[in-house]
C-alpha cells in the first residue's frame, strides 16, 4: 500500500512537472513571438521615419519649385503689363497719325492727345506731389479717353485716393463704386473695398462701414487689409 501511495505521489509529481514545463514552454514561445513583433514594429517605424524624411524633402522641393513658378509668373505678368501699355501707346499714336493724314489740312493746329502712359505719368506725378486737383483732372481725363486700357484699374485707384486725401468722401465712393462694377478680380479690389468702408466711417455710416470691414475679414482673411483690421 505504501508502494502504491508512493507510486501515486510520483505519478502526481510527474504530471505536475509536465504541466509546469508545458507552461514554461508556452511562455517562452510567447516571449519569442513578442520579440519578433517588436523587431517587426521597429522595422516599420524605421521605414516610416525614412518615408517621412523623403516626404519632407519632397515638400521642401515642392515649395522651392512653387516659389520659382510664382516669381516667374509675376515677372511674366509685369512684362505683359508693359507690353499692353506699349500697345495702348502705339494704338493711340497710330490713331492720331491716321486722323492727321486723313484731314490733309495745311496750317491747321491739330492738338495732339497725350499717349496713355504719358497721361498717366503726368497725373501720377501730380498725385505723388500732393497736387490732388491736378491729379484728379488728369485721371478723369484718362478715364474719358482710355476707359479700357491696361492702366485703367490703377487710374481708378489713384483717382479715388486723391478724392479721399481731399476728404471728398462722396466723390471717392462714387469712383470706387464705378471701379467695383467694372473689376471683380483685380489686385486693387480689396483695397478699394477697404477705402470705401473708411469713407463710410468718416461720413458717419458706422453700421455700413462695420459690415464692409467684416466682409473683408471673412472673404479675404489673408489680405493686408484684413490683417490691419485684426490689429486695430
């Protein structure tokens, strides 16, 4: 009976040892599997970092290319503007010569109309020197003679600013409204809206002015006018 008991104990001990041993084997497999997963994860992280570095380099190159493209575009726009101004002058000069030749009248004093660029420069010089009455006269003459030339949008801007400098706010708003009707996607568009709001403010139209200021901040948040409004 003692032998049987001892045999039973031995059998139980053997079974327990096998169970413990099997548990240890399972844990080792899990550890090995976890190590493999960690190695895999590290490799994936390394690949992600490499991809991120390559992406950063590509973005940097893209920004550089975009800046170069923007500079070339601005240069092309400037050259096209000069060419268009030159075409205005040639067209006006040719028209005057054709008119003179068609008349063929000797000893007749035929007044020569200034070329678009000449008339603009004369008016702008008056504007720059603060001679706003002369500037207004010249700019209005320009609009009457060359309403669709390359410089017309700038003429509207400086004409409005001349009226603003003289505190003639109603006349300034009138010119701005003419401009806004004619130009919707122009470089001076937001500036003209801003100046109209300032005119309304000076005229006591506070509510209309604030509505226009808010419109500028909402529709053109990146403009210098919107940035100025944020700092005020």
